[in-house]
């Protein structure tokens, strides 16, 4: 049951991330190239699940709600920034291309990590975690297994096509 919940959460948040990127690209008037064909950005799903699991651990601590929230924010900010840096370096190494670059924006600490964008991502993810996730949980659990399997199949197929496109030329 939890596996289905986390898989569905991963896909929904990855799709929301894709829509967020589309919206950002529209307002920036840039053509943003993506690795995968499908309407998902896995880094968003992975990042959200990191925050969710960190939140579970932090909630077990005997701290005030404000301290728990602050701790969640700081740890998530650091970990998601590291995740984004590793993702940027890894995609550049594997595909010899930058799929995002924050160098032209203020408060960039590397070309793959920007303090403003990290703040926005972490804040939105914590809002989803604290205020929406548990309300969405029943919906996520009601998604039929066959839909979850179709999403898994399409995601794996998308990654196989990515592999074929870049590594078997």
C-alpha cells in the first residue's frame, strides 16, 4: 500500500514539476529542452519524497512545531540543493549538455544551484507536504493499480528511449 502511495506521489509531483517548468519557460520566453519525452520531471518527485521522509523523521523529535518546520526547511534546502547540483553535474557528464543553468540569475552559487530557486522549490514542497499531501493521500491511494503500472511502464520506456537516443548512436 505504501509503495503504491509513494509511486503515485512520485508521478504526480513529477508531472506538477513538468507543468511548473513549462510555466517558467513560458514566462521566461525560452525553449527549455528536457531529457525525457513524457510529461514528468523526476527530480521534483525525488525531491518531494526526500522532504516527505525527512518530515517523518523530524516529526518524531520532541521539538516545537516552529522548530520542526525550521529544521525541515534547513535540511531540505541543503539536501535539495545538493540533489540539484548532482543532477546538473550528472546530466552534463552523461549527455554533454546543460538542461538548466542559473548563471544569469542573481544569487547563483553554481550554474546548477540558485538560492532563490532553491528557496522557492523547498517552500512549495513543504507547503505541499504540510498542507496538501495528507489531504491528497486518499486520492493517491484510490488510483487504480493498473494506472500506477501504466505510469511505471511509460516511465521505464521513456528512460529506455533516452538511453537509446544518447548512448547507442
